C-alpha cells in the first residue's frame, strides 16, 4: 500500500507508527576498525516512533554507529529530497542512501536537530555527500537515485558518549 504525505507532495517510505516499519533493520558500527560503538533501532513512545540510540565509542580512526533498512528497490528520481519527522539530542546525524550502481559507497545527508523538539526537516538530494568507511569521497560518482537499495541512520565522529534520535517518519518529498 502506498502512503502519500499529508500535503500530497511526496511519499512516506517508513512510518514508524506501523510495527512492520521496524522489521529487518540491521546495525553496523566501527567494531571492524577498533571502536566499540553500538546502535539499535527500536519502537518508542507507545509505538508511535522509532528510537535510534546507542553509544559512540570511537577508536583511533574515529567512530560510527548506524542502522540500515532491509533491502529496497526505490526510484527516488521524481523527488527533491528526504523529509524526516524527528526529535534529536543536539548531535549531528546522517540519513544514508545506498545505490545499486555504487556498491560500498554511502551517500549521506547530514543534519542536526534541536534537543527534545519534534521537527520536520527537509534534506535536499543536492546535499548528498559520498563516503566510504567514514572517509569523504570528493571524486565519487553522483548517486543513482533510480535504484536506491537501502536507507539508514548514522552518527559518526570522535565525540564519545550516548546518543538518541527519535524518528516518527522518513519520506521523500517533491
């Protein structure tokens, strides 16, 4: 079933008020690089949102913790960017996209939210930054938005400690 945004100008991809929206998400972290960061995505607020939370414990090369959606086959070419309804903790996060054509490259849209305030945030695709294992790839190819295979949430950096991002909805907007 396709869900449109209330304003009719986009498409809801994950509505975390629906229990099935949490199925199949997987964690990745800096453990392979010597870090001890952890992350999880769980139901929150009486099932009305998802909580991306954990602890960033970077190693020598910095750290990251992320969750990635199950395999997708999305054509996002008709859309301008991604829209999140979320509540943060003042830290910097990334919404990630993986594309079939560029295996191993994560395309990220970075954002910060004011602590404890529900915010609707629009992140245009023109702000996508290509990364691989935490390093920016300035010469990377443009993302192939015609075949997005995964979406994710990520936190990275050297600032150790707990993090908490509550997300109600992830959508694509026109």
